[in-house]
């Protein structure tokens, strides 16, 4: 019944706004959409675009900040009225009342709250730049930084070449500083999404104790919004140009130059390591472990631990970034290229996870086993199989990117006459 009421536009349905015509990246076409369950005469559409490096802007113009809704609910807005508008990567459309009268938006890194608070309904869409390289790692989607000139950190040249960033057959991430045509090129990757409060785990699969003194490995959060020092929380492995420094890594909550915002530590020789922090509203707890990450490591495997309790940045629009770069843009002292391998990154929300539940399990005669599962967003689940309920074999690890997800067992030969499956929630 509720679907019928929504479709027929009865008063039970809430006002909604949709984008039905999203111009391609680089296009000068108009943005189009439709408003549902609202009297067009009583509302307007406020449109905003985000251009990387420039910020958010009111569209079409400050002189005409609102778009009229046609009697049939359709609306059309010109979003390329100046500058590099065609390069916008985010577009927002807010349904507002006729009395909307907020200041024009001119370049902030995020939409002002006084604007978003006026929305009766809203939609924000991403628009990909096809020239940006993207890939999946650890269950998350990432993009690769590139530059034609020197940029921060460093400053350095950054390359999106597969010589600088790639996944191997074991799905490990390789970051490499290369020298091409007498130009040193660094590597950085960025998650497309934000994570917020929770535990951030970085598992390395190569040494960092032997990094050249000019090299920095960064594992950190960053927001383009300068508020709260860009919400930057760091693990950085480097000697910062001083070969004699006995320490080679640090935990940081920016700004680093304030008292009790930074702790240096030493990653042991020949050690594979995990570096972790838990970001809460009132503290950030750091730990570096020898070997593979475990929730309760032996004391002998804890390299360093620190709890930061000064001003903690609030969660916002930060992303996770992994980079390998040259301090002050200086070439490695030994003039050799440098590579670091990251086995995985994992974000784990706080709180006790909800166990997964199997639904709609199907095995066609002679075919693969397929099942839908319900679980908790951002949790990892390991699917296991057994023919005797005693010996369980891991089949896959799945990140729940929605409340429901699926698993299909690859078929190799005739299936056993009986097989059992279970989903284990990973810590």
C-alpha cells in the first residue's frame, strides 16, 4: 500500500528531489531533475557545484541563486556560468521554500550548514573525472593522485603510473618512488569515501626501518577543509632527512608543532608491522605492533603506544590517504628508487558487530552455491565451508558495503553430496 500511495503522490509521501539529467564531466549541458510530492509553486531548487581546488559555488549565479520548478515538477539549471564549472565533481540540489534567502556560496570546502539546514529534501551526486585513475583495494575504492608540477607534500611530482601504484597477484598495494627522465615521481592514493570515528588499521608487508632518510611513508586522514587542521591524524615513517635519528616513525594529531601532539618511536630492524589508531570523540589511541595485527597483542609485540587527549578533531569529510614521498623534494641519498608494500587497510566501526544471517540460499543442480546475507555496514565477514561440521575452510572475506550482500562459491568439479556454510564476523 505504501508504494501505491507514494506513486500516486498522496499527501502521505514526503517531498523529494531527484537529478534526472546529470551532464557528463567536462560538459556545458544544463542540469535537470524533478521534484515529487510538493507543490511546485511553493518551492524552488537551490543548486551548488564543487570544483576541486576551488570549493562549492551557488549556481546559476549569485544574482539568480534559485531555480524555478515547472508545474509538472521538472526543473533545469545552468551549472556552467563561469570559471571551471564544467570540471565540478560534486553537484547538490536542495529543495527549499520560496522564502529561502541564504548568502551566496563562494568557494568554501564544504556546503555551509546554514544552507543545508534549509533543505526540505536534497540530493548530492558525484561526477567522476574520467582522467583520474581508480582502483579497489581492501574492499574500498581509491583514486590515484597525479600532478604536472610540484605539489605538496614535499613539494614533489606525483604520478598515477602503474610504475608508481599497483596491486600484485595477492592484492597487496605497492607504492613506489621512481626516477623517470631525471624526475623523481612520488605516489599517493586516496579513499573515495569518509569513515569517521572507529579503528583504522594499516598492515605493512615490507620494512620501513631501512627507508632512505629523505623518504616519508604516510598513513593518515585528510580533509580539504582547513578547519581542525584538515582533520589530519597521522602515522608517518621517516627520519625527516636526518640519517642519524634513532627514531624512524611517529604518531601525530595535527598541528604537530604543539605540545603533546606528536610521539616519535622506532620500528625495529627487519620487522613487518601493523600501525593502528582508534579515533573517538575525546581521544585518539595509537599503537604500532610487530607482525600481523591482533586485537590483544603480547606486550613483546607492542612497538609503541600512545593516547592523545588534547583537542580532538571532529569527524567530517576526511578521507584516508597513503603516500610515499620525498622530504623537501630531495632525492634519496643513495639515488635508488624506493618501494613500500601495504598488505591491507581496514576500518572497523566501534561497538559490538551484528552477526550475519543467511537468506535465499540456492544451489542449482551441479552448479555453484549462492547465498544472500544480511549484516552490518562496514563489517568484514569470512565465509567458511565444511563437509562435516568440524573442519571449516575459509572461502572468502567480504566487506559489507550495504546491509545485504552476496556470496557465490566458485565451482570446481562436482560438488560434494553435502556441504555446510557459515559466516564469521571478523573482529
